[in-house]
């Protein structure tokens, strides 16, 4: 069965997009049903029972062909519209609404002209890029523009947008650290919104944008600086790639592709930039298919993919690949999908090899950590290929580049792709991971059914007449071949029915899903007679017709299954029956339940509190009858009313619940507009000669001929509604007039009836009538927004009320009176009050749309009646009882958030409850606080209105109502809510001219459109000037309120009568008001300077942050200049490039003294190109101001710090030790000293020479003393300080600091700790200077060489780390001019390894001796050879121990190299492979042995190998494999190395397979048994991962070996044959039986051959026995007999 399904999947890959859509749709449906399992399941059972068996079925939608759709669009006056709206019964009304409110693009699509579309986009872009605009405007404009440009409706020639302003905004948000520095509090998800709109806008950037972006961003491209990530991120976001080939050649990818590929290949490992480059290249491949010929790059790409899985390989279970990688497999999947196809099938051959090598990791017994990554990759790859097929064949063509015809995927190529995926897909079926990775576990029915959902559509449509179906034009589709499989749909129906198990809800749900899908597409008609009645059937149709004879059995089985659960689900029979077979069943059920209830209900029953279960049973069943459609309810009107009269007066609470629900269902059914259930089975009744149902399975419907019927309430139904209200609703409403006379139960019942009836009829009731309220006068005219929910013939006042009043208004007035009474006299009756809250919710929000259809709530309609509701909800929200408060607060919060400025009408009432007054209770205060705080960023207390904040924040601070813990906790919550959710918003606002011009252009285009003509004429110049004045006045008012708020908070922050918690709240509120567009009040900054020495640490932290933010905002701008380099005059000796001018001290001092030196603070400057740099100190007037040049506030701050007492306290407080981790404390004084020095030095970066010299002389002895006498607990603080300084200041200015560090490092010390720490300081400093201090790196590496012979581990590790950092700059592909002196060039790995090799020459001698020792010298007992003895004699020498120390230091360097360097395996490092192999087996030094083992297998073996180095590595391996047999332990290590190294670089070594095969042939014939065994294991692994192909020639060669007279060669042949057998543990390829037969004759040979054969056969038996019934079919009878003799133990009888 499953093989059939997978074959079907292979042949129907082209329709997978539709399958995925269905699967998502059904999954959502499943999740909704699971939320309320019982109720939904009941309805579903009887839907099958009653709906499907009458032989009705639904047709699937089918959209028009792209050409036909384009034809329709050309006839439409609109750019784009939703065709689905035409099926609504009120389409004429909603069309008018859509034309009027065309701004709702999400609902109505683009119902405007192309010119309007372009003008609107330009206007939104102008708003988005408006200089100085509030970031909230930026975010909203970005989201609007992104939504508008989401649709591919215009081309680049229609709209062109600039990129620079958008770039500046993004840089400011993403890289200026505005929030981190405390300068601005940005809107949530602002950065994501900008990235989204950039992706949409880059399609319309001008042609010159690419060049301009490259010129702007290239100065940031420095591979050793984090600015590289910034540059690549900008490239990824902004570079246009959706261009055709010609444009790319002129303006696009031709300018940058080679550069990107260069960095992609040179960043072999450990680069966080890798993913960004991958994303750029993948996007280029997807958006402009065929532009790049990737054929010569497949090996590199697929090697990255393979290594990214991080799979465990080899005997050591080493992870093949680097875990430190940013290569993204999801992006790679899309990249690979678009490299498929073409004349040579593209990357398919590489993909096939990859998937074959990954297959083994998907077997359940082999699961590793990387298996989940494989499954995720397969999923993404399948989706990407499906998306491409959809794009090439089905998607409507747009103006973007299309896939060239010669590159489009053909069916044959899709077959090849699916066949390559199929083995992995089969294994993914048994996945142990989450279901989204694979179809899930097939042997578990409750999960395996999910796999069938995805293929059901393809299964049913798979018929022999597919070519006659109405489908889109598929230019590249070949004729389908092979036998269709749709007949299996019937078998599946029969097989799934046992899954309907009521005891297993999830399994039953999925089973119903599959049945639902199959029965939807397959009409249940027995067509078996058609075989005899028609002569035009082909063989496949005859088989399917015959199979339909089984429908009777299927239906019978299904009915039996469902009737088993009828007892549990009986309550849904009436509703399901009345919904689906009303004419046949409604009257029967109505008579039955009416009669039963009349018999059971007596006069006494109405007074009972608890009813008999029998009554409740029939009452529940009967209540379902009220959910029938209007015509049937109307037909049985009297019986329905009698039943309602019978049950509604019941006083039992449970009965009241049922009866009021029945009333709601009745009214809702009569008033609601819904789809009519229409049966489409007319054709099925025709004779089989005229209509053959099997030819209409999964029939697709043309949307132009589709008919959708809606039920719209008739006049009779509306009259029935009024009759019901008159009898049941208005009397209850009348009772509420005399509420004081009603008991608690009667009051609750009346309110519940009013609530249910009101909710049922509000579809026919207009919003509340009243006088519109506008908070403030506005020049924009107010328009009442009414959502169309019914045809115009249905009057909103169809529900009759006396005097023609609005029913909502009538109910509101009555409910308000009831609420007033209850709140005043009976507030303890919480249930009626909560029902009142529910009624108010219905009045506010119910507008005739079901919640599922409600996409948007418009809150722009507000009048005095809505205000009445709001005020009533406010009173309920401050009730004494928490249940009432919380329910009312939820409704009130929802409405206040939806309706702008509605909160302003009750704000004063809310704040009145925060005052300390005897008339205000704790509950009222808490309720008021919750009203202000609920909603997070939408809370009233953080609304972006200065008048509101001026009222609320001081009121919160002064709210000293109570010291109760709950109140204190709530006030803390209030403070946190404001601080965490407040967003900085604008005070000064001005529309720029370009924005106004864009608005005028949009206006002019609108004037030419009769439908969308403007609502008022364009303002004249006088009106515009008045608007500008109003704009300025508004800004002045905002500024006044801002300073008034600050002044009030300053007063509260210094109010001694307030509790400290309230003072802290005032200070917190004041701190978040700091701004950069208007000056922060002087008194506020002075306050926070004083708070720097406050005794509370929280206050000091807040003050430190604010003062720092103020200083950043008010910092004078430094002068910057463009650094120009004259290349011709700057190449010879004496040139002044910054790369080597930094340490020419004489010249430096002269330039600094004269103030002409250039300042390169940013280390990336000059790495690729030069950009802006700081001008010389002589031009930096702001950084060298005198005291008289400071403003008053700056002088005041300076006075504070000149005060000895203030400074003393400041130093003491800042030196307080703070616990930062669980291990201990940082020394406060040293930390403070390091921070002060860092700040001082950073601040001096633009000082003039005299000030610098003075500072150097003062700091030098202090820093020297601290670093020389440093203790362990101070290291982190000083390391951070040094790194901070050197990261922010030009190293030329810090030459004095550098000399201090080197001087300290060169001083002798008695402890290894101090030596290591001093190197750490130098390393940390130079690391921040990066490539600009190459001379210093050379100084450091010499220092490291001198220390390499040290025996202390901590010092060796530090030296290794230093070497790794130094050699980080030896990056292949980075050009270094030959004219640059050697001391200014990056240190080379080759030079370092040459130096090290001279230090460990004695170790190399030992290795050479070991490689050349003769086997006869080996001691068989101890397995130690004479060369080892000679080595041990040498170890007596001191030089040998030094060499060992150097080797250990080198191993420490390698450990750092693997996680730091961009170049994974330089050849000089590979050359130490013999050392690692040899000393991995060292017995006298465990540390050395463990280190060599780790670096060999977890480092060297997993390293990325470039294609350029592969040949040399093969040569080295070959040489090592030919060494003496006495060096057998090293050869074992070599084989283990090969297992990992070759697999992790498999695609690189594909071209060198013969050479590797020769290496393994040498090793498998080695004289040592251990080497032969491990070589055979390695060979088997290469066969298993498909690196080697098993060919007949190879088998014959191995067989020839096995017949050799030489024992070693004979054993090698048997091992090689056994390796083939063990390489296929889960399958039996065609050649495997023959190989087994070649092995069997050796079962009686001498050891070790006999043991090898026995082990191979036993392993074969173990791995194949589970599926032996399938595997044995590959063997002949004679072969099975031979295997049985060898594998089955014989029983002997005595």
C-alpha cells in the first residue's frame, strides 16, 4: 500500500502546492475542532451520517487560467479586486462600500486605478522617509507601504523610489543604539517593519542604486571587524536582485557577484557573515533564475550543506563539520531548488549523492542530533521545489523575471528529484521527531493518517483522462505515463474506517479528516454496471467502475462504526439532522421532543431548582431544534413557539441556561445571513450511459460559473422575529423597570433572556443613536463608518420597537437603570452585574457579523450613548467585587483601545479615584489603576498624548492611598508598565515640502477619478498657511505640556512628604522623558547629577544612565572629513598609509604636535576602501573647548565633579562591590579605577598634543603599577577596560598605552599567572586594533615564541590563544601589496609553523624513525619498538622536553584556531598530521596523548578542505599510508582521520576517488591485522555513504585478492568483500547476493579469515532479519540454502 502511495507522490509532484494548501487548511480546521473536541466531534459524526450518504458532494474551486485571469483584469476598472466578494448576497452594497473605503486594501484589494496606486505609494514613501518624522509614523507608513507593494501590480518603470533616505532611517534604528544609550524609546518591532518595507521597496530602486549602495557600504567591509556584518546586512536588504539579465549586466549583480562569491569561499568557517552572503546569493538565484552559472560552484555549495548538518561520523562518533557556522540550511534549500533543471539537470547529481549519504541517519536505529536538521532540510527543499513548480507552471505571470524556458523543470527532472528524495521520505515516515519534519510514524494509525491528507487530492485526480481536464497551460509538461492509482482511494476509505475509535479522539479526528477529503471529491455512486453498459471505457476506468461496487460495504461499515457511538453523541442528532436533512427530520424531532417535554413538565416543575435528569435530557435535545434554518422554523412556527413557551419559564439554573440558548439560536437563525446547504446531486441521478461519475472525481469548478446560495431573512422571518420579541423579550425588559421588586433569581433570569435575545437580533439593529462626540476640533471632516452586513432591502429597523426607537438605545437605558440600582443597593449580587457587563459587550461590539468573519473593528463612531456605556462600564470596573471588576475591565479596555480618545471623557473620573480620600475605597482605587494600566503598549497611562500624560503620571506618583501589600504591588506594576511600554513620541512636527507635493499629486489623480473623487476641494494657499500656523501652534502646546510635566515630576522627585517609593516612581517617569528634539530641563539634569550619589543603588543606576544619555545627546559633533588616498604616490617606501604609519613615532609626534595627524577611530576604515574619518585634532574645536566655552548646564555639572565631597561620595558609591555571578564578587575599587581610566582615555581621542602628553605622564605610572601587581579577581575588569579603550580610540594616539602593555609583558615574573595575564592584556588591546597594527602583532608573536617552551598549562593556553588571534589576519584572498614592508604584513601561518618545526626538530626525528623502523625489530610482547627505546633515551635531554612543551603549546594554538580562524585548514597545519598520529599513541604523557587525539579527530579531521588543497592532502595521506608496518598505531589513527575528513569534504574529494581507493587498498593489505580491520571499516563506510560505488570490476578485484596464496592479501580480499556486505545493513542491492556467495566459501578458512566471514554474516543476519521476508526475494533457492547452512545453528541428537 505505502509503496503505491509513494509512487503516486513521485508522479504528482507538480500538484504539491495545492496539496500543501489543503493540508494547512485542514490542519487549522483540526486545531479548531480539538479546542472543543466533544461538541465538534458529535457534529462531525452526524454530518457524515446524514449529509454524505444522500450522495451529495462538493466541488473543489478552480481559479481561471492565467491568461483568462489577465483578460478579466483588463476588463476591470480597478487594479486588483477580490472576485470572491461577488458571491455575497449584498455585493451591490459592499461594492459601494469598497469603492468609498478603498483604503482597506486587506479587505477589498486595490480598488483604484494604476495612477492612484502609484501616487499612493509615492505618498506613503514620502511619509516614511520624512526627515525628523516620529518613529511611530515611520512604522505605520512602513507597514502600509509594505501591504500596498505586496501585490505585483506595477513594474519598475511605473514607480521608482530612492534608497538613501530609507537607508539612513534603517541605520539609525538598527546601528545607532538609540534605546541602549537611553536617547529614544522606539516602537515595538520597528526594525522588523523597516526590513519588511525595504524588501518590498528594493524592487523599485533606481538603476543607479546598486552602484550607490556599494559605494556607501564598501568602507564597512573589513573581514576582521563586526562592521562586515553590518555591510552584508545592508547589502542583503537593499541590493536589488529582481532584475532581468541585461539590467544585471549593466546595473546589478555584475557589480558585486564576484566579490560576494570571493568572500563566501574565503570565509570557510567561523564567520557570522556567512549566512548573509548565502542569503544574497540565494535570493539572486531565486529572483533572477539563470543569471549565474553555478555549475563550477556545486562542490563548494554542497560541501557547506553537508557540513552544516554536523553529523556524527566514524568510529569515534566525531561531528563532521564545524558547529561554529552560520550557514543556514533553510536558505540553502531554496538555493538548491533554483539550481535544479537545465540541460544537465543542474545540481541534481550532487543532490542525489548528498541524499544517499544522509539516508543512513534517518533510520530509527541511527538517529543522532543531526537527524532533525536533515528532516527540516528535506521539508524546506520539498516546499521550495513545489514553489518553483508552481511559479513556472501555475502562477499568474508578473512583471518580474521568469525562469528561462531552457531551465524550467521538466517532468523527467521532477521524477529524478522525487526519486532521489524518496528513500529519505520513506525513512522520514518513521521519524522520531516532530510531525512537521516527516509524514510521521506510519505504523501508528492515529498519526499515520496525516500522511494521507497530503496525497488525497492527487490520488483521486490520478486518472487516465487527465489530459482532458480543464487545467492551465503547462508549456513544459510532458505526457503522463504509467498506470493511474486513483482506484486506491476506494481501498483507503475501507482501510481508514477502523480508525474511527471513540476511545482515541486524536486518531478519530484525523481519520475523519481523510474521509472528509475523499468523500468530498468522490461521489458515492456504484458505477460497476457501467462496465456492461458502455463501450468507451479504457481498462483503468473499468477497474475503477468495478471497485465502486464496494461502496455499499464501505457505507455499511461506516454507519456501523458511527452507530456504536450514538449513545454518547445522541444530543447532536437533532441539530445535525435539522441542519442537513431538515425536510425529512425536523418535524419528527419537533413532535417527539415537544410531546415528551409536555408529558414531563408539570406546574410544580417550573418551581423546582434541580430538574430530573430525564427532563434535562429531552430539554437539551429539544434546544438543538432552534438552530434550524429560517424557512423550516417559519413552517413550524406555532410548534416552535409552543416549545419555547414550555421551556422558557423554568426556574432551574441549568434549565435557564438551555432555554436562553434556545432563544438565542432561534433568533440568530432567523436573523442571520448564512450559506445555504445546496445539494449538487442532480447529475448523479442520470443513467450511467449519460453521466459517468468516475470521470468527475475531484471535479474543479470554474469561478465564473460557480453558484453560491445564501439564506437571507425574508419579510415573514423578520415578522416572526418581532413576534418572538414581543412575547419573550419585551416583557422581560418591562420587568426590569421595577427591579427592586424582583428577586435575585428572577432578576438574573430576566437579564439572561434579554442578553440572549439581544445577541440574536443585533444583526438587524443599527449602532447606538446619539449625538456624535469629537474630542477636539479637527480640520478633517468626520465620516460615519457603517459596515455593510446585509442587503439594502433588510432595514436596520426591521426589529420593531415602540415609537420607532433603536433597540440598542432602549436596552441601554433600561440596563443602565438596573445597573444603577444594583450598584447602589444590591452590589453583592455579582451574577446579575456580570450579565449586565455581557449585555454591554453585545451592545458595543455585536454588529451583525459572526466572530469568524470579523476582520476589523472600527472605533471611529462615538456618540453620547457610547459614552454612557463607557461610563457605566467604568463604574462596574471599580466595583467592590473582583469578579465584576475584571469582567467589566476587559470590555472597557477593548473598547477604549478600539476608539480613539474615548478614554479622555472618563479620565478625570478615573484620576479622582486615585486621590487619597475617605470616599474612595481600596477596590475603587485598584479598579482605576487597572483601567489605566491594562493593555501594555496600548494602556492609557502610556498613550502618546502630552495632555493625558500630564494628568496621569503625577496622579500615579501622588496616589498614596494605602500601604496594603496589594496596592503597593499594583503601584510597582504601574511604574514598570510605564517604563517598559512608553515610546518616545514627537513634540515638534512639520510636514516637509516633498510630502506635501506627494499628497497634492495623489489629490490631483483623485480628482480625475469619478469614483474616488476627494471629499472636499484642495486647500488653497491661504488654507495651507493657516494649517502651517496651526501645526506650529500644536507643537508649541506640546512643548508647553512637556515642560510642565517635567516641572511637575521634578517637584515630586524632591518632595520630602512623599514615600520613597513614590519619589522613585517620579524619578523613573522623569528619566524616560529625556529627548533629543527639545532640550531636557536644566533642573532635571541637575537633579540626576545629584542622584549620582544617592544611597539607593537603583537610583544611582538610573541617574548614571540618564546623565550618560544627556551627555551623548548634547555632545558636540566632531568634524569629519573624507579620507582621500592618492594611489600612485602612496605605494613606495615612506608612504603614509595608516596600516604602517601608526608606529613611526618621530613622525607621529611631529604630526600630533602640529595637529595634522589623521584620526582613524573606526578600525574598518581603509580595509577595503576609505570613507569618513575624524579630522585632525587642530580642527576639533568642540573637543578642545575651554571652561568659558561651556554652557551653563555643562559648567554646573563640572562644578559638581569639582566638589571634593561630591567626588568622594561618588567614588565610594561607584566602588561598591556588586554581586554579578554565583562565584564571587568583583573588586569594586579596581573596577571603578579601570572604568574611570577607560572613560578618560576614550574622551581624549580628539585632544590636542599638550593635553595628551600631560595625561600620559599622569596615567603611565598608575596603569603600570596596577597591571604589574594585578590579582586574579581584577583581571576581568582591566581586560574589559583595555578592550574598550582600544576599540574606541585610534591606536596611533594610544602608542603610550601600547608601550606600557609591552613593557609590562616583557618584564620577568615569578608566576605563570602573571605571564599569562600580561599576554592577555596585550592580546585584548591589539585584537581591538585588528589589522591596523601589524607591526605590533609581529612584536607579540616574537614574545610568544620566547615563551613557547614554558611547561605551565595556563601559559601555554594563553600563548595558543594569542597565536590564533595573530594568525587570524592570514586570510587567503586578501591582497597585500608587495611594496608594503614585511613587518607591516600579516604574520603567516607558514612562517609560524616553520619556526615551530625548528623548535620540535627532535620530535620530527622521532616520527621519522618510527615511520622507518623495520617490523622485525618489534617486540611482540610489549608492542614497543626499538625506535621508542631510542626515543626514551633522547627524552633524558632537556631539549626534548622543551620540544614537547612547544608541541603542547602548538596543540593549544590548534584548539583556538578551529574556533577562531576563517581559514579552516592551511597546508602548514595539515603537515603536522604525522606528529598528531604518532603522539596520539603516546603512553608516557597522558596530557599530550589526549591533546593529540582531540586535535586530530575533533579538529584536523573535521576541518573544511578547499579544492585547491585536496590534491596535496591526498599526496600526504598516500605517503603516510606507505610507511613502515611497525608504525601501525599511527596508521589506525590515519584511517580514523580519513573516515571523518573524507565524509565532511565528500564533494571536494569526489574527483580524487581513485587515489583514495588506492590508499585504502594499501592500508587494507597492511601486515598488521589492526590496520586491515580499521581500513576495511573505513572502506565499508565509504561504500555506505556512496562515496565509492560498488562496481563489478571492484568486486572482481576483491575476489581475486581473496583467492591469493598470500595470507595477508587473501584476508584483505575477504575484508573488502565483507566491507561491501556491511555497507548495506538495511537493503539488498542486486550485487549483494553474489558478494555473499563469494564470502561463504571462506567460512572454513583459517583465522583471522574465518572470523571475518563469521562476523560479516552474523552482522548481515542481525540487520536484515526484520525485513527478511522482503530481502530473501533477492536470492535464488541455492543462495538461500547456502546462507541457511551458514547462519542457522544445527541441532544434534545423541
